[in-house]
C-alpha cells in the first residue's frame, strides 16, 4: 500500500495537515468555480461556516463585516475578489481600477492589501494588452502572492524565534496573522516551549477566538485575558515579551496596529519588557510617519453590544477607532523577512537583499 501523499502548505515546507486551520488554504479564501469561498471567522472556533461570494462587492462587504480578518488573508481574498470583476462581460481596466479601489477602501491602513491590488491591476493590464485571460492572470498572481507571503512569514518567524528563550511567556494582541502562527510552528519544530497569553481584543474578540485557537491547535499552553490586564501581568513579571503584527509600519518606525497596541507598548516600556513587531514585508514607503496614516473608524454600535446583545444604556454613544499608532521609541525591534531592525532603522529595509523575488 502506497503511503498517503503529503500536501505541502503554501509555505512549501510544512505539511498542510499539520498547520493550524487559520493558515491552511481553507482557513482564508479560496477561488472555486468562479466564486470566492471564505471561512467566516466570526463563527470560530465553535463552528466552521463558509460563505460564497459571487461579486467584488460581496468580498468587500465580507472584509468590512469582519467575516475575514488578518492582513494576509484579507489581501488574498481581495485578490480573488478582483478576479470576480474580471469575469464581467464589460471588462475594462477602468472597471478593474474601480473594483480595486472598492477593495482597498475596506482597510485604509492595509499595506499588504494595497500592494496586492496594485500588483493584480498591473498584471491585468498586461493580460488585456496581450489578449490573454484577465481572470486567469489575476488568480495566478494571487496564488503566487499567497505562496510567497507564506514563505516570507515563515522566514520572519525564524528571525523572531531567535529573540525568544525556551519557556518564555509571550503576550499577543488581536490576531497577529501568519507570521505569529509560523512563530509557534517554528518553536514547536525546534522543541522550544512557549506560553501564550492572548488579549481578548474587544469588540470582535480576535484574541479569544482566533489567536488562542491557533496556539491551542498546536498544543501550546494558552491563557486569555481581558484587554485591561496586560499591564498588571507585565508588572508582576509574568510576561517576557509583547508581540504584535502591524497593519502598517511607517518609514520612521511608527506602527499602526489594532487599537490597544499602544497601551500595551507603553506598559511594556515601563516594565522593561521588549515589544517585538512582526512586519514581514517591511515598511510602507508612502507613509513617512504615523501622522500620514488614516485610522479606520468603525461604528460605535460595535462597542455598545456583545454577541448581538445590547449592553449599554440607550443614551450612551460608542466610539471605535480600529487602530492606533505606536511611536518608534516604544518598539524594541521590527522583525521582517530580511532580518531584525531597530524601529528607527526600518527605512533601510529596502537596502537589504530580498528574501524572494516575486513579493509585492
């Protein structure tokens, strides 16, 4: 009897079956029969429900409604979402640009999203000029980007692991996406023990639902805390490092990430605990400093309810900026696929040898 053929994950190294759900192909977005299939992360981890998107706008709405979360996964879903527009009979580069603009607008701080859209548009224009299939070209480009970003994330994780010690307890905020998952994979592969503490990350509870689930699937000891507990645990000496992802890193080393990151960075700094930022693709050349970043403002109603049940009085208003800006002086290191950088030196990222050639 022949042994079962292993299917490698997008990273080209780990067996797909060994990966936590959220970094498997099925855990983000898949192109299938002319539709984009997305795992509804709002339902996790209790149930795995998929939605079928047939139009670009449906993909955009899925991003806006938090069906799909995490910069990596959003970027891939958007790439396939752009391909949906290319299926229209009245295909034109003007229509594709409008579709890309719609998808970009779902996450104004999303550097990876913007880069993927620009790359797909460029390849689509070439396909139109050559008379080849635009849909196929966008899907092919998105597939390549997904694989390259996974490899890039794993390389970033390898650099990050070198900064940690066996037995360390790390605090995370929100869902630090694929680089974080690979950090745990690399720790497990190298027999390095880590303890994971996840902030719940109100109001959508990404820390509770996604980050803790990812770590638990890999067998790590995991604790979930409320968003206000991190500073106290740092003061008690429980935490060895605070680690987050970044939706955007500016050229001066400022970091835009889920709101609440700044307060954890302040607490880490006050307690001499390193704050490491996982930013696999380096800084955004368009954003020189934190003041250049547009902070997405979501409905304050998200704060006034919990699991669809209103918990605040009728005469109370909510306020929900999705992200905040952490200044570079509070960041210990920014970890990328090209190595570890001091925050004030991240502008030199593009001077380093690229890890891969195909990356956005």
